[in-house]
C-alpha cells in the first residue's frame, strides 16, 4: 500500500516539476531564453530551444535541460525546425554536425559507419571525431550506439517480437545487442519491452555513520545506494528511479515458517549477500576502502558510464576537479557534463563522486548534502594518512 501511494504522488509531482518562468518562456517562444535552457518533448523524443516555432507541447510532456548535451545523452534528437545545436547559422561545421546527427537518427537498416558519415559531409574521420567530441563530448560511434538503443527502446514497445525489434533497429545480430544492453537499459530487452515488470529489486534500509542508507539490488548487483534523513524519502527515491520494477523489502526469514526448503535457501543466499554489502559499507565508513569490488547493475549513457568508470579509479583519499576528470576522459571542455554525470549517480559511495570538487578547491555540489561530502573526504584523507604512517 505504501509503494502504491508513493507511485501516485510521484505521478502528480512529475506534472508540476517545470519552473513557471521556463514554461512562460516556452509558451511565449521567448528568444531571450535561448541558450539558457532547452526543453525535450517526451512524446516525440525531440528537444528544442525556447523560441522554437513548432506546435506548443503539453506541459506534462516537457523535460528541461540546462545543456543540449544532456538531451542528447538521454536519447533526445535535435529539432529540425529550431536547430538547437547551432548557435550561429553561419558556422559550417555545426551545420555539418547537425546533418550527421540527422543521418544517424534516420538510418535504421544495416550498420552505419563513421567513414560513411564523414564522407556524407565532406569531412575526414578525424575531423568528424573532433566535432563530436567538441560539441557533444561523445565519439561518433557512441552517438550511433545511443541512437540505435533509443530506436530499440521504441521498437521493443511496438514490434511483434524482441527479435524483430532488434533487427528493425539496425543491429546485425541479437548476440551483439544482448552483449551491450546492460549499460544502456539496465535490463534485458524482454524486460524493457514489458516496462521493467520482470526486474525484481530487493531493498534494505539501515543506519550508518552518515545517517540512513538504502541499498537496492537485482540478482546482477547493486543498482541503488542512497543516503537520506527518512525511510519514506529513501523508499520514494527508489520507486521514482525504477517505477515499473517489482520492489520488495528483504525477506524476513524468521517470519515465514511455511516456505519450502528451496525458497528458504534462495532467500538465505540473498540475505547473506545483502549482509556482505552492508558490512562492506560499514567497513568503508570505518576507514577502509572496501566498496570497489561490489558488483553493480546500473544504467546510463555512454558518456555517463565513461565518467563513472573513471571515478572508480580515483585513488582512495584523493580528489580531482570536474575539469581534471573531463581532461582525463578525453573531453576537456565537458566539465559541466561531468558534473551532471556525478549528479546522476544512483549508487553513491560505490561510485565515489564525492571525490570530485571544483577547480578552486571548494566542495561543489553533492546530491546527499555538502556536509556528508566533506565528511567523506576528510574520512578518506585521515585513513590514508594513518596507513602511510
């Protein structure tokens, strides 16, 4: 009953999430707001600048983005009417980039190569690669993969079978897509086709040195680790992140004496695994770096995954700036996108986004509160000093 009430409130809240001044700018097509934000239309998966002359969408179907790249990362495609990727219509390279993006979006048969894309706009592969990295912070191949996965998501909803959806989306074989999908969908094609109904997530809430923490996991690994101040708030975040999953609390083995032996053994292994993860978390908060070996089952774009993978490589007790992380992953101008990827992290501590700060040495943002971020950095530094003594 509690989960149903949370889902109902989240549906109502999602329709009121757009700031009024953004909505006013969209309805008035106010060009003064161009470049300050972009909006995506969930029903068409197209994103526009505020002054776009296209038909005004319903407010409930709008998603706001601070940067065009954020829309691209969530598989939105640029509007053909307002060209949100182009700041100056005289910039020939941006026109070519937009044309390549359109070709990728419209292509659905066979494998599209970067060589073909470069030739279509009279560029070399190297020039095309630099354009994508400069303006979108992803490679052409990453963009092609994201576009095909976005098309696959749509086809999974309407195609007669999963196999048809895979081939209709331009993938050469089912083995290829099954090998890649965990990164993009966080579940198998069949599960996604059914709205995530077959994804089972077990969760547990416990007290730690940083306050309450919720751990959620599938049978593949940790998919959710959040810090908070109330159990209700933590559970609401889990439901909001996985609205179609079967979410259940960890079973209480002592409460059900009727379970058969096989079920008891399965539940016992599940509880033991959660105990291991919770022990690893407590050991980490006691000054030990014990979280890097925890298996993860998370979803994200190619760029987000690149950032998250790098964050797990930042040495325990050290920090880097957003700009340094962007430089390290080969996208030196994408420091804001790095900050966005950090803010999108659903498994705090396991992916240590608290180790990323601003270039001036200040803390920057942290979705679980700056006091917790400061505590974690000081904890790791103190533990590292003790180890070095």
